[in-house]
C-alpha cells in the first residue's frame, strides 16, 4: 500500500478509450523520451529565438571577454533571455501534448508510454498537465538559482527508480502516472 492510499486497479479499456491500460512505465522508458524531448525543445527554442532576433549569449565577442564586467553582465542578460524562452517553450510543449488526446509527447508516443491520472488511468487533461509541467518547470527555474534545488531536480528525475508506481515527485503532486500506452 502506498502513502496515497491503495493502488488503483488497471481498467480494462472502456468503450471509446483508444488505449489499453498497462503497467507503469519503467524509468528507462521514461528517461529516454524525456532526454529526446529536451533536444527537440532546445531546437524549437533556438528557432524561435532566431525568429525573435535574440542575441546569443555565446557570441564569440562576449565569451572572449567574460572577465570584463560589461561582457559578463551582457552574457548573463542574454543567457537569462534564452533560458526563460526555453522554459516557456518546454512548458507549452509538454502541457499541449500531455493534455491532448495523445496524452504523450512525440517521443513518449514513440516509446509507447502516456500520461494518465493515478486514480483511474483516465486522461489527465490540460489542467492537470499544466500543473504537472508547472511544478517541474518551477523547480527547474528555482534550481537554476539555488544549487540544492538543482539537486532536488535530479532526485525528482531518479525517484521512479525506487517508487512502487514509478512516479516522479511532480507526478505525485499532480496525481499522475506514466503507463504503457500501446494503442489497441
């Protein structure tokens, strides 16, 4: 028995549900799509940043003069802009896909896993997806500012390794699970 009450039973796939519920997704089946999604979000961020005309923090004239206080300030300003854009893109990306009918990011779908409510394995919806993503994004933002919170992000990502339902901390807060989502 978990600290959130008894474990739910797996639904058999109600009429109209295009997914058959299965076991909880393993850590390996979760982390690989997450890392691939990070790369895709990074590429989207770079494309949007280029469209918006954001100056790169890694411009060689800035990097060469990082000992100079003006160059360091400029690097920090540009890096902050890019970081905030990346967090915004990641939030919209994850919320849009996880709250949709697909219930998975493109790489989660490729690995045949999906997000579900922990109570009945039903769709999380946009509100729960936004809560789950928002908790993780807020923790990442704080982790960028406070080193120990950065360590907490690592613990969050590793939590499924010892959790009976393979949940992360942000899954527990949002009351979600990631399950085998093979389409029937």
